[in-house]
C-alpha cells in the first residue's frame, strides 16, 4: 500500500475530521460576525485558531497508525 494507507477507513476519518472542523469554523465565524467583525476579518482571525486544531485532530485521529 502507498504510504501505509488504511484505505477507505482512513479516508472516512479524514472526511469526518474536516466536517467537524468546518462546523466549528462556521460556528466561531458566526460568533465573531455577531461581535462586529467582518466575515473576512473573522476568517483571518480564525486561521491561527483552527490550523492547530486541525493538525492535532488529523495527527491523533486520522493518521495515528502512520506516526
């Protein structure tokens, strides 16, 4: 297998993590917009928040067998 891939099981975990991240991102963006930030500025503010969360979830949940 390429890169010791787990196939569909790993793909499903990858997709589930991204769906979770998307929902959290949309929720937090809505909170920031309600607080008075523009959508662009809110998205910019969320980048350094969401990127480490995404990295942590992908390394611990999706690719845990690869590490």
